[in-house]
C-alpha cells in the first residue's frame, strides 16, 4: 500500500543550527531521498516529520587542506566523481561513486545519506574503510569524530545518538601514492546491487607489502574492513604461498549470506579470487 501524502510533513532547513534544533523535536533528515522515497512509495517509511538538509550550506562543501579532505554529508556522488583532488588522492571513492545507481541517482544521492542508510551492500562504504575515513557527528550537545570502521555496529545499527546528524566525512591525505584496486561484481554493469564489492590499497617496496588495506561490501552484516587478512599480508614478501594464505584468511574472515542475489559460497569464492587478483598485480 502506498503512503498517504497528507500524513507526512516536510520542511526545508536553512542553516545547520536550524536542523539540529529540529532533530530535537523528532524531525528526521532527508537529503537526496533516493533510499527514503523507495520506502515512502512502498508505504513503509516510519517517519512522519522530515526536514530537508539538501540545501544546508554547512553540509554541501568539499574542503581541502594539506592533511585531509572534508566532504559534507549532503555532497552528491556526481560532485565526488568530478572533484579533481578526490580524483587524484582518492580514486577508489570516485570509481565507486560512478557505480551508484544511475546518473539521476548520482545527481541526487549523497554520501552521507548512503552511510546512514547503513546497507552492507553500499558501494562507497568499502572505499571509505580503505581510506581510513572518520565520521563527524554533530548535535546541539556538540561534535564528535569516530573512525568509520567503528561506525556500523550490526545490520542497520550505527553509532549515532538521538538528535545527532552526520555532518561530514574526513579523509586523511597520504603523502605517498599507493597501488589500488576495486571491483564491483553484480548481475550487470550498471544499476545493480553488488553481489560483492571489493577494494584494496597497498604500499609495496620491491616485493614486500609494507602496508595494505582491504575492505568489502555485501559479504557481512556491515561493510567490512578485513583487518585479520591485512595482518597476514602486511610486511610479507609477495609469493604464491602468501597469496594462498591470504585468500584462505579472507574466506574465513568474511561472513556472507545466501539471499536473492547470490549464495554465500559464491561470495566467499569471488572475494578470495579478487584478493588473489590484486596481490598478483603487485608482483
């Protein structure tokens, strides 16, 4: 059953302070609406009071410093794809932004909205994990920052308190360029939810992997940073034996399920194969 429009209230926010005070009065933020409007059309949107933050200036900027890039929560995927510093320093994020839905979705959908939608299949989430992103949360009580790898607690469960708003995503800039890899595996190349989303970065000195970051989506209840697998690879020499140990480790670390899109066996095999492909490319 479709939702009955007169049962819902929608207001547009100006400054960030106005949004924060509205959240204290049970209003819920809406930005691009690409996820919420699906629930609305299906008659499953539980929130009756919505405040649009799409035009809130404090949420729409991309600020670049020598040490980090700060992306406002209401920045769209199109702006991420087209930003020159993000293209240079964070190419995986730009690549995964191009995977998100259609061009229309990318023009409206926001990075912050995708994060708080908390889908384990979110395309941008593994990129944020691989880049050691931090999440900035704000309320009338103040501001706090937490590592993104600690933000998702379980399926659709997040470290966000009542009255808090995701204000920005902070990406630390690295002085050294790293090798990178990303793949989306789905039933088609566009407008498909991932069966597996896999990203990785590595700093390699000769044949030694000095540092590595691995993250994946659609393989666990939350977007997953594969710390255990990273520990198997870090500071080791690239070899067929290392690749075998690493693929066994990641197959054990992920927690895929069987659902309408794929089987857990397929996801486990594909994730291991993608890791092997990345490590082989480093040799």
